[in-house]
C-alpha cells in the first residue's frame, strides 16, 4: 500500500482476489495433509507427558 498510494480500491481488490486464488489451493492442501494424521490419532487422543 505504501508504495502504491495512487492505486484504486478496485485495483487492490483485484490484486487481493488474484493472490487468494493462488494461495487457496496451497492452504487447502496443507490443511488436508494435516488432517490426515500419520498415526490416525487426533490431538485430543494423545496423552500428556
């Protein structure tokens, strides 16, 4: 924002949507992989040490 003070709100929204469309598949994949769990146990199933 500081380097593009003359950018319109529409320009910023367009860039935001473009960035989100690129990042969303990556985030979805990370959440899916984290949800699979290697040992099949959820965080609530583990004993505290």
